C-alpha cells in the first residue's frame, strides 16, 4: 500500500504503510503533491473549510469566512471577506441579507461562463434564486424543515442535496422533487459524518454516507405510469459498504475515487486514534466493490482531524483530485508514462522500463531511451549476467561506435571480453581495429577454438591481419602441431590473399576445404607440384578437379583468345571465314593445353602408379580418345590395380595395341580378356578353343559362336562337344536357331547317355514349329503390306498433275507451255512429275514401245512411264 510522507519542502512522497515494511510490488495509480505557494500562507492564518474546483481556477474557503481565488498552481489571485455571488467574467453581482448562516452556495454550471440566472443557497432552507424578467432576483424555497442543508450538487437540470434525513433530487425543468434517498446509519451524527455527493454524469449521482456508497441513476418514467407522479424517477443500480468512513467521492472513468477517514486502535494502549486518511480507487459492482489501489496520505495535522474535516474535489476532464484538510491541500493526479518508468526503475525492472519508453517515446518528457538502456546494461553487469548484458548492447547501443568502444573497455576491466565478442558490430558501425584485436588476443591466450570461431565469423578487414598472423605464428612456436591454430592461420593467409601458404597448410592438415579454396581463388596454377598430396587426401575429388580444369593446369599460361582486325573493305563472307578460323584456332589451343595438363599430371604421378591409374581411368571414362597415348600404359595399370575394368577398357579403346594387351593377359592368365583379344584379332577358333578348354563353359562357347556367326566355329564346337554329354545337352538346347540340329544328332554315338535328352529334343521341335509359324506370319504380313502399297501407288498415279506456265521441259529447259496459247502443243508428264515436250523425247523403238523418264532412268531410280499426254 503506497503512502505519503510530509517533508520540509512541502512535497509529498509515497512511502510504505506503517503496518507493512516490505515495499509493494503493485504500482500505484496516482501521484501526489502539495498545493503550496499561496495555500501555505492561507492555511498558516486559518483552517480550510471547503473548496471548489474549476478548470481555470480554485476557490478555497476558511473557517473565518474568507474566500480565496487561486490559480491552478495555488497562487492567490483574489480575496473576499463576505459572501457574494457575482460573475467572474462579467460585472453582475448579487447582494442579499439572509436570516440564517449560509453554509453552501451552489451555482448553475453555466454561471462562470455566461450571465448568472440561477443559484441555490443552503442553510436551514434550500433557496433557489432566479432572475426575473425585470432583471430582479426572485427566491423560492425548495426544501426546509429537516435540519441543515449540508451538501448541494447541481448538474444540468438536476439539483441534489443532503440534510439530516437523507438525499433529495429536484428537477428544475419540471419543478418537481423526484426522489428521496434516506440515510442508512442514523446512529452517526450528520454534522460529524456528513454526506458526500458527486455527479458522474448528467443522470448518475453517487452518494457516500458513513460507510455506505450508493450509485443512483435518474431515468425517464413511461407515459403510461405517470398519473400524478414526476416524469423522472431514480433507480439505485449499485450499493455496497466500505471499510472506512467516507469523506469524499469523485468519478474516474468507470471507477470511483474514495477519500476515507480512518480510525485505528493502538496495540499498546488499546485506545482509538485518528490514522492517516486513505485515497482508494475502487471498481463498483452491483452489491460490492473491487479495490484497485489504496494510498495512505500523510497530511498535516491528520492526528487531530475528524471525518467532516476532509473534502474531495475533482476537476472534470483532467483526472485531478484535490484532498482538502484544515491544514493541507494535496493534489492527486493520474500517473503518466514518465511516472510509470520511474516506478519500474525504482523496482529495478529495467527491461520493462526500456520497453515502456520505446512504446511511448513520443509522450515521455523526463526520460531518454538510451539512458534507460545504459542503466539496464550496468544493472545486468552488477548482477553478473554478463552474456545478457552483452546481448542487450546490440539493441541499446545500436550504431553508436563511441558507446560501443566505451562498453568494450568496461567489459575488459571486469575480465569479460569473451562475453561481448559475439555481439560486436561487424559493419555499420565498424569499431577501431584495436578493439577487435584486443578481443582476438584475449581468445588466443585462453581459448583456441573461440579464437578460430571469431576468425571465421569476422570479416578480415575489421583488424590488422598481419598483427594477428604474427601472434598466431608466435603461439605455433610453442605448439607447432596444433591443428586449430594451423587451420586458423590458413584462413588468415586466405584473407591476406597469401593462397600458397594457405593451400600448403590445408594439404598438411588434409582439410576438406582445400578443394573449395582452390576453386574459389583459382589456385590451379599453384597445385602442379601438389598433385600427389591432393590425390592422397581425396583421389576422387582431386581427379574430378584436375579433369574439370585441364586448361588451367597447363605448364605455361597461354592466351586463349585470338583477335583479327577486319577492315571495312572485307565482305561479310570473308569476316565469317576468319571468325571460323579463329574458333578453330581456339579449339586447337584448348586441345593443346589439355594434352599439356594430362602429361603434367601423369608425370607427377609416375612414382605412384595406383594414383596414376585412378586419374587415367577417370580420364578414359570421360573421353576415350584424350589420353590415347597412355592406353598402352593403362593395360598394365588395369591388370595390376583394377582387373574388373580391364575387359571394358579393351572393348572401348580403339588405341590400345592388341599384341601388347594379349601378351600381358596371357602372362597373367586372364582367360576372358585373352579370349576377347584373340577374337578381336581374328583368331576366333583359338578363342573358342580357350573357352572350351580353359573355362569349360558351354554356354559361353555357344554365346561366342552366336556372336561370331561363323559356320566353322559351330563345326569346331560340335566336334569338341561330341564326346561330352553335358556339352551336347547345351548345344541341343541352343543350336536350333543357328545350325540344323540334325547335323548334331547324327553324330551322337549310339549308347551315349545324354542328360535331359528328351527335354532337349522336345525344345528343338518346339523351336522348329515356332520358326514355321513365324515364317508363315511374316509371309502373310508381307503380302498384305505389298498389296496395300500397290493400291496406294495406283491411286497416286491416277491423280492429275498440275501443269502451268511455271513448269519447264526437263530436256530443253524452256517453259512447258507455249507463250501463245493458240498454237498447238504436245506435252508428256511422267509419274515421277518430270515434264517434257513430246518432240524433246526420243522416238520409242519397236522392241521397247514404252517411253521412260530420261532423268529417273539415268539416276537408276527405276524408269517412270508416261501417265499423261497433253495435246492441243
């Protein structure tokens, strides 16, 4: 619960309640300050009795009957010693002698803005004064006979007042009293515990009396219910009890501000005493209320005050509340965003304060986002949350390089440079190189992995690269085999474009990034003497790289472009010819560089034949002709390191010396390869013999004979198999479509047992029947197709042929039709669409009366016969 303490300067502070020593975590809703200046002077001479509030001025009355007009800061502007009613902004005045003391004057709300026409006074009677048509004042009694009128509030057409018996409401427009709300607790003296009234709006009255609160709503009565009743009635929409005695009420949006008089019992003497008054904000409900906030106020002389001594006045639209006591006037106002941030900072809720400042940066006046942020960073550092503090620097310090450098030095003083390193700006802004070098040295002394991470993540232009390189080399003198430092040094060399040293380190470390480095920085000319190292590291990647970049790994750098100056006198055809020659020249140069590159790689791998084979094998897979000069060498390499690929190589290569290959395969007893080479060299019978004698594989022998399609091979195969029953079975199963099976069956000796003979014979018969069916089917298809094509040809030849002036005689090359259509002419058109003048064709002989197209006959296309003869 927030409270207020009196200070010598007259200001008001919130403090803890005497009953609660721990600070509240709930933020107060209001802030307080004393109305000083002229008010202090007034209250030193007399006690305050009442006060009214306007948006432009304040009016303060004392027990000595004096009335002071004050500005909103509390400075005295005017002073009055007698009761007067007059216009502040006009010359109108009212003078009247009353037969009893005047306790209250209520003026129509428009009085201070325009001419005064109505007001009421309260004493023993409630009098309404109205200006008549003669500009005179006329009084009428609204109420009397129930004791003193103790409170009057006027809003719109409604006047509410309280006397000893209760609260009444009068409707000026209808001149009717519309309700009477009786007092609940008649045990309380009405002069000691007076009624508090306030209008929330023009139809809602709030009544506080003793510990009871009632919210009344003025409503229009339905015409059918009127009869002799007033046109309006009052409904109590909410009623509840409070903990303490009510001294004042004021609305705050849909909530209620309540000033309470508090009595407590001393624990020591068990006597009742006056405690500090409370200002509560509550949320009214239908039969109860919910407390939103509660503040205990230390006003001057609160120990001697009674419930009637306190008053609460409010200024509409500004949420200002004036707490009036005999010796003090305190102003309560809603807390603004600056006050909210003050409270958050006081409670060390820096992150919430920073967020609130960012959201309301246009409205805050006393705080700066940067100041709050810096305080937040300092708070986190004091708590030892270094990583969080460093992370917040990114958002708070932003692009202010000076503040960044200042914070880095602060982290250095507390030995926490590592904490801030991940969050340092790396561009816009860029700090001084010394800052980055300082952090790198810190990591280098204690954390090699962290140092390597920063080198990878930070751009190389943030710091002096040579300084860091030298520092790393100094550390390598102590630990020369440290892989982390070596790799980092290679990265530093790369930043410094010292790619040769970087490549050497990567190869020594067998690091996966070595190929990426070569490609990224085009270091192909630097790897000519490092090919073995690259192959040892990853032969597949190395070979792919070497083959993909052959023109970049040549022994000498050659220009790969040619230029010709073509003068304007050269025609386009000459220019195109020169361009073609240029392209051919470029291709020839590229081929030359490719050969140079292959030669260089093969020479480098001469002492490592297994790697040489890997390179040449991939080269051959890509292009069977590029490495043709090494095909002879590859025979031995395949035989030694990769026999499964030897036979495919022999089949695909057209540059391999067959005699050399045969010699190597025979030496190593490679039967399949030897068989292939013998066959390719034309020695098929030796190849077949080797299959049968060395491999003993009848299926392979049959397959070989099928491939060669040589009758002598089949004869050799039958002769070799005739005394071997398993071979005979294989031949019977497969020979039917190539050789007449009768030839084999006649040669089988009587009495020889042949496995699965019956099945083999059945298969021969089935194959024979299948062949007969296929032949008959093919014959039918052939006849049908021939007939169809013949009919198509006949239809085509029966069609007419267009002859016009554009056609020419194929013999004399003059127009086929005469220019003079009246002249007679004779034209012969062949089915081949060639046309002749009849006189241009040779006269047919007696042996061959038919005529043929001379052109088609000469080209052996098959003679065309005449299809049309045109005469006129």
